[in-house]
């Protein structure tokens, strides 16, 4: 195993991204977790809170809190589903659409900042490795890991 501190670098990247978005958007009404929420609703208008929870891999309570805050800020609206009145559908408001456009530009600038000097091959390899790490984390989260030998164990075996 390498002594390269991957977790430390991921943490640094996350904090730097939060600072970059905060500085560039100059808004205190949205936090880092809500950015992904806005992008998800732009791509999937009318999603239920459960859909958002599944797509972002967040618990339902976190999604409900974020939806309430974004609704209070006028960024999203929640509407009752016409065929199932128990379900709420989430949509970006006009203000939310404008915010999304701004955030999309900031995200593009952040991407360009991070990938400066990388070749297309570098980017493809980086994407492949990050996807692999994400999948390993997802498996660990859903299945568990034997800390002794650091191998993923399916608890159903």
C-alpha cells in the first residue's frame, strides 16, 4: 500500500471547491450539499424527494431538510403529484433556473481550474480511477468491509 494520503487530498479538494463556489456565487443561501440538489432537479424536473435521495445517495431526512430550505429561499417548489397526493414533486423555480445557470458556469470554471495542464488521456484515466474509488466506497457503504483484511464482505454469504 502506498503512503499517498488520498483521503487528505480528497478533503482538500472538497473544501477548496466549497470556497470557490462560495466566493464566485456570493450567496449564503445555498450550501455545498444543495448544489448537487439544484443540478439534480435541473436534469430531473419533477423528481420526488425519494428520487433525489437515491440519485444523490443521501438519507431522506437530509433531502427533506434541504428541500425545505431551498423552498423557503424560493429556489425550488414542491407540488403534490396529481396521481398520488402523498408524493411531492420538486421543481426549480425561475429563480432556481437562474441560479442553476450561474452555478453551471462556476462548475465549468472549477473544472477548468482543476484540470489545467492535463491531457485528454490524463482526464480519462482520472475519471476511470475516481469512478472506481466511488464504486468501492459505495460497496463499502452498502455491504461492509472486514477491517482486518480490508476486503469487501457480502454479509449474506
